């Protein structure tokens, strides 16, 4: 049997009771570690679950999933993923492949940023299409996500912006070498995302300006959760601390309850 | 302290370990029972948690929340809600009021249909605004949600339709009496929702016809989970069994991986 278990927002205790039972009874447990960054670290998960986890990186999931499935045919194997199992296309694809091979599977759902984002007080059903903001390089600055944010705003909807993470990215230098070397993990902060937004706004005057309201969220669901509401310009200077970060562009007009809720996160000017 | 704990998709074991610890340590635990229908029943939750729960109905939450807060000042009180705590405006409002009264609170997130809907294979980030389909009466047939579905489709986005539930609704006859009487709980099935959609389509010719693809989901996350993909017309005749049901109107063009995943749920014609 192949189990794919969402471990939620990243605190060891965020796993469901159903998920924990599976983790403790499976013969092998893999931890998927490239579509998200685990806030608490593998070791604290292992201590809490009282068992060893096998790290499954991008190569393993995308190229060597046969190993995962080979074991699933004869034994119980679990793959742990941050958030909900259906949060990343990779996992949906994995389930399809398990199905094709006739391997029985079970999914255990959990919270993900896609629903937990409502902790900022903006109602989930008023969110439009979710966008991803990628890291820019000197020569590659995609900005098509901005049109989606504008469309959502025109329809009176909020936009959740998922911010880029880079885990186990081979260094440019090592691509031509036999032995791959990897860049250190990076995650985009709300400040970096806002800086990229400012560049787009400068070039494409629209209804969204540097004074438009944005909401920065860091470490949602954790004890150190931090939410800040301020203008895009102000957000470029905010340091919300360790990962993960997400940015929300609220609709131009919010429901009174949403506005009231957001006010508690207003940036206190020093 | 006031805890508001999401219990997820409704199976007793869907609570997180963090949530279970809170439930077992609190002085009082309320179960919110009107914004959703609990699939498993209060008793099976009580057996699993090994403690009594106090049922909190609409009147209690909306009119007598002072009782909840009065206890929270001196003791630890938890309110359990199906799905995620921020899934219903009522709960966001409750947290605001706790804050105003200076009562410390903690939120425990969990899966909800708003993210678990992706189990049908349609990617969450390609969903547009979520709509609610209300029960019609002979004289009240609101259909403004249909325009939102059309807008989502025009933007190439899927629509999650939340289907109406009626819990502890006073009977019309008892409204004028001293003693309220309540209608039995009802939940809208994907078949009923599709029948209402057919009526709208008949009156408002658009890109959505009776042959358009819809996906019906029942009891997501449970062992008896059932997903069926077929035309709206065919869905009017499907019986997906006990609650809760949700309906998805996919975008006109899906990603190949989405289409491949959906195919497993294709209605097998008898």
C-alpha cells in the first residue's frame, strides 16, 4: 500500500492522528523535501514520530519513483508531504502512476497555505486564481502573474501569491561536471516579492500602485506566525524572519469584517 | 484561553495531534454544529476523544457567545469546527470578538473542502472564486452564482460550488410560536444542485450547457469518498449517497494531467 500523507503547516504536531498511525506502522517512510521547505527540520519530525525518515528529493520523486513503488507492492510505504498531498502537481502525478501500476493508495489530507491563508481575515471564497512569484535573474524576469492579480482585483477578488523556493538546485558550474553541487536552499521573502512587484508597477502603470495594500504572512500556523498589512512600498522594507512567506494582494474593496480583521495587522510605524 | 480547533474532513482521526492534545486538556469543549454537517456523529467523536462535547448551535454561537468567552477568561475552552477554523465568517467574527475582550486565543488549522477538493485531480491554483448554491424555494430562486461560474470559465478557471446545508432551521409554523420547532437537517446533493443548474441553463443560454462536464464529490477524505465526472444532465440522476456533497465546474480546457486524472472518475454508463 502506498500512503501519501499531508503533514500540514510544518509543526510536528500538525500531522493528523490518522496520519501519525500510518507513519508509525509503515515499513518505510519518505519525506518529500523539494516542493516546500520544512520549517521544523527533519530531525524534530523523526523525534516526534519516533522513527527514521528517508529524504526524498526532486531526483528521487521525479526520476526514481520506481523504488518507492517497488516497495509499495510488497510493503506499506508512506510519503510525507508538507501541506496537503494535492498541493503540488508532482504528487497528483505520483498518485496517477501508482494507480497505473495497480498499487493501492490512500491519501491523508491536511491544512495547507491554500486554505490556512484565511488566518489573515480575508475570506477564502473571495480569493481568485492563485499565482506564483518566481525568483528573477538578471536576464529572466517573468511577470505574467501580475496580469492575473489585476484580473482578480477587477473582479473584486483577493490573490494569494505563493513565493518561490529553491531547494537542491544544482549550481550552474556543476551542470557540466560529473559530480553535481547544489546551491544552498533559498526562499523568497515578502520583502523580495514586493521589490519585484515594485519593478513591475514602475513599468506597467495600473490600478495597483506602490501604495496598494498587501498582506505578508510568515510561518502560518506556527507559534511565531507573523502577519503584516501595509503598502507594497512599505513591505519592501519588512523583515518577517524565517520561512515560509506568502503574500496576499487583497481586493480593492474588502468586506467590513475583513477590513476590521486586517486592522490588527496594520504596520505600526516606528 | 480560547482555542478554535479545526477537526478536518469529519473522521474522528482527522484531528491533528496538536488539536487532540488541546481537546483532552481543555476544561470545556464545544462542538460547532451549524456551519457544516458532521459526517461521523457527535458520539463517535466523544468516544475517540474520550470526553464529552457540548453542542454549540447557531443561537449559541451568534447570540450567546458571551458564555463561551466568560469561561475562556478563567479556564481553557475549545470550540471544534468541521474543516478549518477560518472556513466560515462566523468563526472569524468569533476570534475578533475574543480579541476585543482581551481573551488570548489559539487557532489550530486543518484540511477543509476548500483545499481537499483537489483530490479530484483539478489543481487548486486553477480554481477561481468559490460559489455557494443555495436551496431554492418556490418563490426564491437566486442564481447570481451562475455568473461567477461563467466568469471563472472565461478565465480558464475551475469553480468549487459549496452546496447548501440546513441545520436547526426553525419551521415556518413555529416562528410565531413561543416554542421553536426545527426542520430535520438537510444537505443539498450534487443531483439537486445539478437540477437547479439545469433550470438556470434553460433560461440563460451560455457557454455552459446541460452537456458541460461537472465533477461531483461526496464525503471527501472518508473511506466512502466518491467522485463522479459526467455532464450536468447526467449528474441530475446520480445518487452519491450520504453528505457532504460538493460540485465542481471545471474550466473548459484542463491541463492534460488534470484530464488524465479526471478520467478515472468518468461515469460508467450502465
